[in-house]
C-alpha cells in the first residue's frame, strides 16, 4: 500500500471517528435530558447514535467517561463566565468577588449535577473525581486560594488559604450541596449566605 493511500485512509478513519463521537454525544445528551443519566444504558446510547456497541465502548469504557466528555464544553463556558465576572468586578473587595463566583457556581451544579457525577447510581458508571485530578476542582481551588490570600491583611491574617479553599470546595461539592438542599431544607440562597458567613 502506497504512503498516499495510507494517508487518505487515515484521514477517512479520523473523520469517521470524529463523526461517531458527535453522534454519540448528541445521542447521550438527548437521552440524558429525557430520562436522567442513571436511567440510560450504554446500549440505549449506541442504538440512539445508530452505531454498534463495540464502537461505543472503544471510545468510552463507561458512562462516567462519556459524561466527562459531554460536560467539557459546559465546564469551559462556566470558567469563561467566571473569568469575565472577575474581570468586570476586579475593583470589588475579594470577599464580594468570592460571593459572586459562588452565585455563578450554584446554578451550574444544579443543572449539571448528573453529568458531573457521571451517573453515580449506575453500577457501571465511573464517578468523576472531585479532587486533585479534576480540572473543575483544580481551577475553583486556585481561584479560592487567590481570593483568600487577597483577603488576608497584616491586621487580620487569614488561616491557611489552601486548607480553607479545600474546606470550601468540600462544602460546595455536589453531595454536600444537595444534602443541605434536600435533607436540611435550605434554599440555594440560604446555602450561599451560610457559606459566606462561614468562609468569608
């Protein structure tokens, strides 16, 4: 086989793989919106995408991996919103900026919780990590540390900003957030106020 034919064949394979990815993501998004992540099987996604199960599993080992790919764009848009907010409010005190970021974060996890957890109720799902290997955690942690450092003054030194940021992120993790909302009965606004009074 000539090199030219190999290059053409490789391009066709890459195009087919890209098309399959888009079909899988579109099918998963549709089914997840209609039924919830936990209620949808990988086989249902393959049928909806009109591909074979083998093709689906070659790209995604489980729903957790699929959810991670599906939510990438949403996470990027979320951080674009955060960066825009910080740019527009750079003259405000750091405690107000942190509160503003939390106001953006709350609706995000309300809307994207199932994808962020990768359908944790499914035995085959791989729960998305919410610690150091998670880009969402890392970026939020970096922002929180910088704002806590900024809040510290000579007269009122802040406790260890890294530890404080870790504790804040534990408090706003999906499990913790929904526990406060669904079990404790706090509204999102009340959760935000309690977080601010605790950490700011």
